[in-house]
């Protein structure tokens, strides 16, 4: 392409970007963004579900997670073998249907709302110039939107995974049972704790991911606008591990709260904690299990979080590149 042709192409891109900032993404583009998020969520959940099952089992166990204690689950390897022995291979995908609904609904609304919020914030000169802050704010709010909408599926999935092996209540049984016995509020148990952690968690994920990608782009020889998939996997994985480690205790408390009222279906797992709020849950956990109790299940969680975030962002970028015009998805 000639120099004049390149300049004309650049002018067209700039005009398109300015039009997008003023009028927003078209409905078709928004639908494609949501579709890219759903596809990324579907593939990611299928791969990471076993780590989620291990995480939840550890989080709900009041006894120490230690090889020196006669607890049901004592390490990732021992727990994996025991689950396979007692419940079979498919136990690692327990709650997968609810998990898939959770993930796809969450990713659809997270990535869609992120794109719309980021677009709105770019209309402010200060935030348009400060990309890191803009990505943090857009990601944090988008995470809260996706979490609130998908929360009922998270509660149901936690109970499916956390029930006794011989207790086979499915999603279609647990969902109406929660409404009948606990009311509509039961579907949103742990939402307050979740939103406290999800805002900074997802905000940091987006900010860190985009910042590190920008650094890799400036280091590329010659400079270009596309990074290899492996780089997206690396930056997304690191962002997921670091941010999750910071807010992990809040995720732990959320899971304990989601099991309240469901103790009768967990008789073979040992003791069950009974608490009626965030403060009481924190107090009882510290009293009975010590400070390390808040970090039960952290190893599979970090593995899952790193893998999940890496796949979320990488797959979303891949799908979005195919679905959405480049001029509308530009940072």
C-alpha cells in the first residue's frame, strides 16, 4: 500500500473510532462482544472445573487440610484420589451444568459491560489518557455486574459440589428448594462478600493484563499490534494468580456462607460451620481453624485462577478478533 493509501486508511480508522466514541458500539457489535465472552467462558469452564471442585471441597472442610490430621481431604493429590475412588471420574465435573450457566452468563455480562463502560469512560479526557485507571474501573464495575446477575448459579453450583456422594440433588431440585426454604435471598448468599472482592480482583485483572500486553508490544521487534497467544496466556495467568491471592479469604468466606441451610446434605464430610453473617463466619473460622483456615483450598484455587484468567482473556481476544471489527475493539 502506498504512503498516501496508508494515510487515507489511518484517517478512516480515526474517523471510525471517533464515531464509536460519540455514538457507542452498534447493537451487532455488542452482540458479537457478548458472543465472544460466552464462547471464552464455555471453553474455560470445561477445562478448569476439576480445580473448582477441589477448591470448594477444601473450603467447606472445617478440619485441617494436613497430612498429619485424620481429615477427609488432606492434600490435592490425596483429595483427587479419594474423590475418584468414592465418586468416580465425573465427580470432578459435579455442578458442571450450573457452572457452565454461571460462567457463560458471567462472561457475557462481564465482557459486554466492560466494553460499554470502557467506551463511556474514554469520553472523559483524563480517563482516556490514563488507560491503567480506566481499565481498572471498567473491569471492576463489569465484574460486579456479571457477578450479581450470575450469583444464583454460583450458590446452586456450590451446593451441588459440596453435597454428600450419596446425596444426588441436581440443579433443577436445589434451585426451587432454596426459594421455598430460604426465600429469594437464599439465591444471593455471600453476594456482599463477593462484590467486595470482585471489584478490585477483576479491576486488577483487566488493568494488569492490558498493561503487561502494552509492555510486550513496545518491546516487540519490529513494533506491532498483535501478540502471540502464548504472551496473552502468560500475562492473563500472572494477573489471575496475583489478584486472587490478595482477595482469597473473601472468596473463602463467601463459600462458607453459601452452604448455610444446606448442612443436612453434608453429613459425611465432617463438621459443618453454622453462621449467620460475614462477621460471625470470620469469628468462628478464626476461633476453630486459626488464621490459616481462611486459606484452605488456596493451592487449587491459584492454579484454577491462573488458568481461568489466562484462558478467559486469550480466548476472548481471539474470538473478538474474529467477530468484531478491529477499529471498534481498539484500546
